């Protein structure tokens, strides 16, 4: 999605009115385009201003205590989750979300379907299925300071995704990176390496080196990394000759 | 953790407040609620139309804010914008889930927020400034934003309902938002 197309959608984005396909496209664009991000922030601010004009309601008794309890309970619960369980759980939950339709997978699959209405319906359906797992991920596996970034990995010459990768940054804990390749293109020379780069592309971090893939050409790995991955924006898969096989932008999912 | 419940917050104070929220600090939660609980609940009630749904929404908004607190960046926007955007996203998502497409197809003028009397000094500053900024909009612009923001109507739906080209509706929505923001900035300045 280019800047003019995104600008056309930003007013409705600011008013939470976009469908899943458009919202995904806009958010992916905003992840890297500072100019559109500035425009989006400005319109969102206006939306919030309008929200303040709702007729003032009488606050119900006890609501404040319920809010305080809900937030406090969540904060207390997260501190009891063991790190290893979380690590394994995140990998499983991300895989489940992809399978069920999270991270815009519905949009990706639906974009290959027929007419516009069917595409929208399919995207909605798959997105809803993914919501349950997303809640588990949010409620039980990710802690409030954690940040999940997700990337669809695509070949340079094609639009079809051939895998995905994710990064979980976690202050005070080793960060986690995972990659799941559905099927590497034929003729790729092993080993393949997975790199992360920051916005400028100067700081490259090697996170996975795989000598073998399974019979179907798939690869699934997750690792803890003793480096701060919070600035990474791109995941790149290269073959033994250093050629880029797949790449994708790491975005915060919806 | 102590923060004022009234008056504009400096970005550093907003950051500290969100840090407290993130840590599950009860005083921080109460302070954020004291500032924004009412506007969140009021907006939820306006959009969802029932006290029960608005209460659930309010609770969800603060839990979501706690969960996303690490992503709050005061250099990118104010705490009020961040929180109200979370609230509006959740409210509209819920509206769509529970009511199918969109709820109202027509917003009557008496449903459009009224411009205030000048003596409503008890209002929170953000609400006060927002209400005053509304004066900069025409009735048609206020109605248009009301249908989109509170009614969940897309530009296409408004276009079809009014028989106005889609591009025109989008342009008008954008222009109204920009006008409202500018007016609000002016009203917030001392």
C-alpha cells in the first residue's frame, strides 16, 4: 500500500472504521512511513477530542474498584508465570494464531480468494477464530512490558508468504526470536541463516543458523537471544551464498 | 506514585503515570481512572447504548491499557489520545460484533453533542477544551463526525445513505477532523 492509498484511509483508521484488510495494510505502512504516521497521529488526536464530547454519564457505583481489581489481578498473575512456560507458550501460541487466522493471516488467505465480499467475509471469519488464541497470548503469556513483533516472510519476487517470524522483546529477560518457514524455494543452498536488522540496516544480528530442513522444506526454530532486540525492524533469511531468500517487516500485530 | 487528578499533565508526568499503571501500582490505576474513567465510560455508553456494556468496556479499556502500557510513547501523543483511541477501538469492535454492521443509520441533531455554556467550569480540561473546539465545526460537520465516531458508520455507508460521492465524504471527514484538532489546540492554549 503506497502513501496516497494510505492517506485516503487514514480518516477512517482514526475513527476505527476500517475492515481487517485495510487496517492491516495501513498498519503495515505506518510501521515504516514516518510522514503517514504523523498524519495518522494527528487524525487520531482529533478522534480522541471528539470522544471527549460524548454526553457526560453518571459513573456507576463500584466501577472504579472493579477496574482497579482487574488491573491489579492481571499484574499479579503475570508475575507468577514461569519464564520457560512462557517461552514455549509464546512459540505455540504464535503458531496457533497463524493457523487460526491471527496476524492478518485471514487477510492474506482471503486476498487469494474471489470477489471482494467473499474476501472480506473470509478475512473476518479467520480473524475472529484467531481472537481466542490472541487473548491467551495477551493474558497469560506476554507480560505487560513484553513486545511482540511479527513478520510475514516473502520472497523478493513474489507476494505469497512462505513463512513467518516473530520477536518477543522482554526487558530484564533474554529476548525471544522464532522463525517458521513453510517451504523453502527449491535449490536453496544450506545452511540458511536468519538475520535481524534495525531501521538503518547497519546492525545485523544473526539469530538462527540451520543446516537442515525437513523433508517438506520446512524449518521451525525458536531461540532466546541475549541481546536487546527492541530496535529490529526487518527479518531476512539468506542462503549459504548470502542471497536473500525471504524477508519481511517486523510489525506489532493488532 | 502521586499524580494530580486534574490539570494538564506534562509528558514526563504522563510517562510516570503509565509506568505506575504498568507496574500495577494501585494509586496510579486510581489516578488514571480518576482522569479518564468518566470520558471512557461516557463514550462507551454513547456508542454501545447500555450501562452494562459501557461498564464492561471501561474495565476492558483499563486492562488493555495496562497490557499495552509498555508501548506508550509520550513523544508520539498524549495519554488522553492513547487511552481514548484504545477505548474507541474496543467500543467499535464490540458494536460490530454485537450489532452486525452498524447501529444507527441516522444521528438526530439532539444526539449530536451540544456546544457548552461558557460557565461549565467543573468539566475536566480535556472535555472542556473538546466541547469548545466543537464550536469551530458546522452542524453538518458535527453530525458527520457523530455518525462516524459514535454510530460506527463507514464513509461508504454515509455516502450511500446521503447520496454523496464516497470521495466527498472522505474529504469532509478528514477536513472536519483537522478543523477539530486545530480548534482544540487553540482552546487548550492559555
